[in-house]
C-alpha cells in the first residue's frame, strides 16, 4: 500500500514497515539534488520530527517522519549518488525503512489519487 503526506513524502507500507522517500513532485521542485543526510539506523523518530535533510542546487529541505518508529535501514546508495532521488524518487531514490510503532496511523494519509488532487492546489 502506498500513502502520501502533505509534506510530499511517500510511504510503501508492508505490515509494520514503511519504506519512505520524497515524491516526484518534491524532487522536481527541489531541482538537482547534490547531498542527502539520512538518519542513522536504530534512530527512534517521532511523527513529524526531522528525519533527513536534502540539499539541492536551489535549497536545503527537511524530510519529516510520516509516522513514529525506528529506522531499520537507510539507502546507502544516496551517499555516493544523491541524484537517484531526481532520477527515480519513488523507487531507487528511497531514503529509509521505518518500523512503525502503530501502522494504523498511516490510514489517515493520502492515497495516490488524493495526493494528485492535493498537488494541483499547491
């Protein structure tokens, strides 16, 4: 199941684990991404807390935890190739995998259709 946040993060949820990244829309708005600072594995994140930082040629931006949980894994490929976020933001450009404290909180997030309507208003 894929969900989206108003802060332009996406989640692919499988049981109590979510893979998290930024949307194609967000990557396009940022421009060429030159650096990504990811959380450390084992980091406990509260919902809405800063989880990662993206630096592009245009600006720096934060990625927020879409739900509370513990970081299980980070995408180490982004250290050497942050442009993966531009090239394939909703697949190879993922940021981290999060073990969700309560997967049910993701039910209130937007599905793809709702997110597409949301970005039309941005």
